[in-house]
């Protein structure tokens, strides 16, 4: 039985084929990597802004 990845639900009684599990895990890993990269970019943007603010305040003293 071939099940479409978009129609599979974890509540189904039948286990998905290995190919589908592989695709699910691959997509989850890609999503996690993209989210990590976005978070990392945002983190360093905040650090950079705070560093610039600190250096701006200390140079005015």
C-alpha cells in the first residue's frame, strides 16, 4: 500500500513505510536546520546591536 506523505496521520493504525518515515525525518531535519539558522542570525543581530549601543555610550563619556 502506497500512502501519500500529506495524507498520513500519526493516528493511523498502519505503520508508514520506511520510505515515508525517511521523508518525514528528512523534512523535520531540514525544518529544524532552517529554524536554527534563523535563530542564530537573530541572536547575533541582537548581540551586534547591543554591542554597538554599548560602544556608542562609552565613546560619548
